[in-house]
C-alpha cells in the first residue's frame, strides 16, 4: 500500500516523472478488466455464502457489484470507442469516483455492528435487497450510457472532489480497520486480503481525484483497482482451497461484534453470542458449550473452588471451543475418522481460542483454560503436553464436562452413548486423561442433583 503512495508523490513532485499517455483503447480494456474482476468478487461472495446470507454479505456483495457496474460506464464512455473521439461525456468524468464512493458506502455498511436498525430486515429479505440494489445499479448504468446529461446536476469542482475523496477514504478506512480486527482473531488469508484491497482502493482515491487526464499518475489508480480486486480474489481463493468455503469470512466479523459487547465474564447473554458464532458452523455441537458451562460450574462448586474460579470455569466452558471458528468445515464436519493432517488442524483450535481470548481484557483470564482443556492428566495431551498440577484446575474441570457431554451427545462421527456407559468411560480415563479428583466430584455432583436419570438428562437438553 505504501509503494503506490510513494510512487504517486514522486510523479507529482519530480519533473518529467508524470508523462502524458493517451491510449483510449487500452483504457477501455483496463477499466473493463477491473469492472469484471469486481463483479466476480461480488457475485462469487453472494453465491458462495448463499446459505448464510447475512446483512454483512449482502452489503459486501453489493459494494463490489456497485464498483463493477458504475465503473463500467467509465470504460464505455471512453472517447474514440462508442462515442466520438472529440467528446468526453460526463459519465466518464464522474463514474470513476462515484463507483468507489458507492462501493465504499456498501462495504462500510458490511462492518456496521449487527444490531444496527434495519439489520434484521436485510437479514430476512436478503434476496430482495440484493435484487433491488442490482436494479438501481443497472438503471444507473443504462442512464449513463444513453442519457449521460441527466447527471449534469452533480457538481464539478475541486472542493467537491475533495469531499468525495475524503469521504470514500474514511469509509474504506473504517471497513479496513474492522476487517483488520477480524483478521487478528482468525489470521485467515481472506480477511488480510480484504484489508490490503481496501487500503489499495483508498490510495487510488488520491490518484483518481488529484491527477490530470491521461497522465501516468492518472493511470495509477486504474492499476490500483486491478491490483485490489486481484488481491481479494487471490486471498479468497487460498481460503476457499483451505476451508472449501468462505463462510468464515462473515463469521469472523460476527465474532468480533460479540467480543466488542463483552463487559464481564459473568454476562452469560453476551458469552452466549460468542458461543453462537461458533456453533453456527456445526449443528452437531449446538448447545454443547452451554452444557459444558453448566457442568463446569456445577463441578467447580462441588470442589468448593473460590467464587472467582467458579466464574472462570463456567465462562471458559461456554467458549472453550471458540477457536473452532477457524477450523475448515471439511475437517470439523467430517463424518469419518480424521487423517493425521486433519487432526493437527483440529488441534489448533485450542491455540486459536486462547489467542482470541487474549485479545479481550475481560477474557484474557480464560486464555490459559481454553488453551489447556485438551491436555491429559498423565501427559501426552495438546497443545503443550502439560500433566497433573501443571494443567490449570479450571481446565481440568472443563475437560471433565467436555468429555461427559461429548460422550452423551450425538456427533457426526458416532451416536451418543448411554449415561451409564459414559460414567464408566469417565472412571476408566480418570488418572490418564482426566483428573481423578474432578471425575469423582463430578459423578458425586450428578448423583446429588439427580442428573443421572437418563430421561431427566435428555429432557433438559435443547434439541440438537
């Protein structure tokens, strides 16, 4: 992003570095290529996440399609092609900047917190909103080609250009910052590609508004647009190849929203929104983390841990699998046994979950628990190979609840087991996988609270 910025400054400041390059035909093809790439990004995004069309994906798709359709009029109005070479219609003058301005508005709307007014409407009527947006953009394109004089009311002045450029850069900056925050959570290539592309589009505004027609510095913004869309396509292609889906693109922003709302680990409602951001990936583990939180809290009280540790156990139980948001669906939802390579990918969710928790001051105290909930009491667990007292007591508590719920729940790779068999398995792995004191206390808590009755246990669970 800095290289083209420095290059633009050099062209404007150094005599002879900003020559005139009048190539109308080449201009048409460069603009057409940029418009096509933007259209591919918008269309690909809308199609690839059709099953989870959210407010975010609708606006993001509209943003790239808006850039494509409005920018296309910039190319169609190139003098010497469809119009006389002596003419330079207003469509060409305003469409380049307007395409970025409209696109920036939609892209910025894609990162607005999910509870903004109107978000629910878009969520319920995403197809209609997409269709309406496309219809308006198509009408603009037709009017610009056939009756460009209709748009003569748009002002033409350096001050107006500065307002448009400044507003567009600000909107792109807001969106870029939000995608950067999402990338910090997941460190996935698709998010980083968006950050880079939005930065390139921002730099392009300077070249677009503060260069003279046909000069090299004016051509720079065309190249920046091409580069931005190629970066997005490349980043998403890597993500699609890794995860076989772009769904995590929207989920990472939802997770960021949920984290922004956390004020205390005692706020169950907000922590449940974090839980939901993960559980949308996997219907088989729906409500799993909520049940683990309940088991962890009950076990912690049975062990007579201090109230603060009880809260940590419950909160960590509720979000212990938050790192699974970065696990590819092809691995997470695989019905059969995982390959060694796939298991390594799955194991990374503990590290990623701890990383996510560390990024929030209220959740930082849960990071070590989330990281260690798959450690084994006798050693040999992951990710750090801790054993015995090296494993935080809260992580040992969560591990017992996690194991019991996994055994008594239907999973994609196996049916649930009867409670009696689950208890037998807990006793079998006590001292090797699980802390034997925690296992003994957990069974005691189940017996004391009457939860060992199969019907009661099953009826108390929300349907998967």
